[in-house]
């Protein structure tokens, strides 16, 4: 991040015009990006234009390029695809076509172009920018523009956002649409699993990904597939026999189904396609299994965007506008993308170059390079602590299987610290955790009890079961319980073992991590509910809904659901509010009812204020809105903790579980002294968390200082910086902090140092 001089953000765009277009294949979340670009552009004082039908609309001009208003992007957040249309365009490939496009932009005074699409679309935008001066000269000579118009539009700024369900663009961790596509795939996989188990069938699913196996790989991780084929890693010679042995073994240990995931671009070592039909014929003829093949096709592009894609699109849209308005003639065309949890700006053509190198490496059979371009008996006990949440089981399964592969014995501790004290501990085998990835809740059982009151029994059982390391998966109680175990090390030598806490709670309130397992599933549950409520309000008109979310004192769910669902306000404990703020919100809604958008959505975190309860706010809004709008309230409750985990939580839990056990394996080597394990340093009791761009281990003792123990929240929370975006997108006149902006980073140099 780079600090810049204080600038009034509402004046940044005055006198400037921005055009936004979507191009290439559609992706869920594009509308969120368009909406944010329009509303933040208007907020900065700029004129914003829709370009309908992608580059074809840019070439054709006329009604295809229309000025956007605040209301024109209302109710598009929850829609899949792209509302402004996308089209393949041959005309733009010719200089004559690009000259027409340039003329249309010049006539409207547009010098800033935001392109949402894949690498082909972004490459076209960069070429357009590079020859902009030449195109102006062509138009001048032809008399199509005046010298004054050419001078006013002397340079064109380009910013790209990557919209692609394949996640095939190098330089960004996640492209817009990928998470939603995974949601569609997992819905199908979960549905197919039940019928496959009924008939003891093998199912082969083909997912999209001509040159990129991301969807296939993450699907395989998320559903516990038996085999996955991806373009970047062709199977070794003799894969047919290996696959059949694997499927036979799975049936021999009692599994009633087999799942094989295939990317559409999967190849063998000789470059020959591996298709569903080839695999189906192999399994049917060699093993005699009842086998079915399903090609998912364009269903993966359809449906409503996930909460992740809505928030990603919104964040990227804000960053794109800032990048355009801060650009100079010397600034290279850039892509705004996601690195870990941070918005970054990357040179567009460096990203395109690396993306093309991947495809080239695969075409030439350099698969290992392609992947690089895309990294004594030990007993380890695993437990769940705190409230259950979706994704816990995925983390347990991953930890168990990685531990077994490392040669460890894995132990299940049932019912949290109570189970550790009472000895409800048993060994876990590879098959013990089979099928756990897609199950919600906690299969191990979980309780909120803390270890301090039963520390004697816990220390005895650690010795009795010869436990050498501990994985604690859970919420704030897991964090506090880990701290208590660390504090008692001085008194109980049995507690001097490495331990790691994996954050898993819908509240996302664990110090040391930007994200917790389970929060994404809860967020999607809230967002889906809000979509339905907004739909109801859109039909009845002049109605305001007040929704109460979970989270304890942590306002993460209320804030992020507000961003994902397009709420008018989100009340949280971290941002204190009073009667004046409530009055301002009511007045804002009264004004809103005068526009074409005659509905309101208010979110309230369950513990945001002891006096301004959900009932109080409902009564206040009902009274003050009398005659203009009526109110309804909804307390979502424990439905936020239930349900099957989202693809994000399955994948996140899988990665966290694996990384935790690999870290413990190394830590155990460090702590092995005189024939036994002895760990008493702060860095042997850690929280594994996602911080900005990386998963890191932080000592529990260090994180104690950053913890508000009374309110069970971290003292610093990254998502609070997104609160102004929520308000700006709801049309509040507030100031956006622009003192920190993303700087341009170089993909090629960064890649070379890895």
C-alpha cells in the first residue's frame, strides 16, 4: 500500500467520464462489479456509461453506449450473467473497427475504460490503448473528430477486472465467477452422490476448464473424489490400471460410490484427450461397475452469484474506479485483482504474458513448468471446540489423511475439552473420515467448555493416550482454550506439546486470522435470505425489512452480508451508533421511497447495542416511516450455523487442516529431546490464520494483546475498512479514505523470485 496526499474523493472524477463493458464469456459476479463501478464512479463526480454488448457495442455506438444512473444498477447484485450483455466481436479485431470505437468514445468525452472479461478481452483493451494516438490521427484526417476533441481525449486509461469461471488468469488468486461456478458444481455433486450411493454406482463428472484445472481440482478436494484429471498434470503412464486399483480398493472397504472429476481439457502424457466416455468405457469393461457420466456444461455459468463473488466484484469495482482516476498517461494498463485478502494492481500485459506461457508450456508437454507457473510413531489428537459450523468436518478429514500420509496415528477427541478430560478418545483411520467434506456441523461433536476447570483430568489423559500434538478446530472458545493450555504448561509438563488452533466459527471473530472456516457458508445463507426478502419487498413496494444476524459482538456477518445483498445500513458493535444515526437512516429511506427503488434492507448484528434492540429499531422505523413505508423484521437465528459447507469453506478447511498437520510434523522434530516431546516455547502453541496474502502461524501468547476478551473480538479487524464502501453503494454522502491505495506490482518479477 502507498500513502497519497489527502484528496476529496467526491471530487476525484469531476469532469471525467468512465465507460464499463463486459466481454467474452459471462461469469456470475460481473453485475456486482458493474454496479460498484457505476456507483463509485458517480460518487466521485464522474459520468459513467454502460457499453452494452461488449466490444460490439463499443464499435456500433449509438444506444449501445448509454449514461448510467444510480437507480439503473439497482436489483442487479443478485443476478447471474451480465445485465449489460456480452458478445464476441470480430469488428474490434480490425483497425477500422477500433477506429469506430475510438470515435464513439471521443464524441462522449470518455477517456477511461473499465473492461470486465478474460485474457482475450483484456489483451484487446490493451491493444486499443496502445494505438489510441494513431486512431485519433486516423479520425482527424477523416474529419470525424475535431482537433479540440482529439486534444481533450489525448490518452485513454484502461483498467481490467478478470471475469472468468475457470480461474485461468495468472496474477490473481480468484477471478470473478469462479466461486459461484464451484457452488453450481457442488450442488450437482451433492445431489448425484445420494443417487450413486443408492445404486453403488461410479459417477464421472466433466467440469469446465479447457486449459485450467482449477474447477476440477477444487471440486475433487471439496467432494472427496477418488480421482481427478486436469490439463496441467496429465496422469503417469499406466494410469488406467492405477485408477482401477483405486476404485476396487474403495469398494472393498465398504464405499458404495466412486466419484471421478474430469476437466474438459484433460490430456494424457501424449497429448490425447481424456474424456468422460473413455473413462466410462474403461471402468465398465475392466471392473464391471455400473457407471454414469455427466457433463455439466453451461449450468456452471448460470444461477445467482455467491456472496464471495458479490463482495469480490464490489471490491474490485471500487479499486478499478480509483485506479482509473489516479492513472496518468504513463501508467500502464492494469488489472485489479485479489492476492490473498488484498486488492492489488498488476500490469495487464504481464499477467496476459504469464497466462499464455502456461498454455504454451502445456502445449509443449512441459507440465511440471506449467504447474510452477500456477506449490518414530506420533499420536496427533483432533478436537472441535465451540459452536458447530460448516467446514469443520472438511478440516478434520484433511488433517487426518495428511497425518496418516506423514506416518502419524490420528486420534478423535469427541465433544471438545470435555471429551479430552473424560477420555472419549479413539483412533481414526483413512476410511473413518470418508465423505466428511460435504457434511455440515461437527461429526466429532463439540462443546463450549474450557479446559481450566478440568486441567488435571486433561493432563492425565494426554499422558494416558500418549498424545504428542493437538489440533483444536473451533471458535473463540478454541482460542481461549488453547491459551489456557499454554498458560498451564508451567504446572503440567504433559501440556508441553505442540498445539495449533484452526479458526472455525460463523462469527469470524478469532484473533490472528482474516477468515474463519464456516463464515462463508453463513454469509451465503444470510445473502440468499436477503435476496428473497428484497424480492418480496420489490413486489409489495414501500417496505423496509430489518434482519438480525448472528456474530456475537463481531459485526463481520452483518457488514459483509450488507455488502453482498445491497443493504441500506448495517448496525454493528464496532461502529457505535446513537439515535441521531438511526434518524439519519430513516430520513435516507424516506428519500429513497421517492425514487424508483421503493424498498429498504437493514441488517443488525445481534449484540450491536444492548438498548437499540431489533424490536426497538423495528418500532422506531415503523413509527417514523408511517404513511411512507411499512416494516417487517426477521431474526435469522441458528439457520446461519447449519447447511452443507460452501465450496470456499470445504476448500479452506481442507487447506487449513493439511497445513496445520504439516506444521505440527516439523514442530515435533524441533521439540524431540532425549527420546520425548517437550514443547514450552510460545511458537509451539499457535493460531493458523489467513492474514492478507498468506496463511501464517502466530503464537497464541502474542495474539492475547490484540484481543478484546470481554467482547470476544480482535482489537483490529480488516473488514471495517469496507464499511464506507457499503455506505457509498447505498448512496450515503460520506467520505472515502483514499490515503491508502494499491500500488502496481509486477507479476513476472514476483514469479521469478518464488
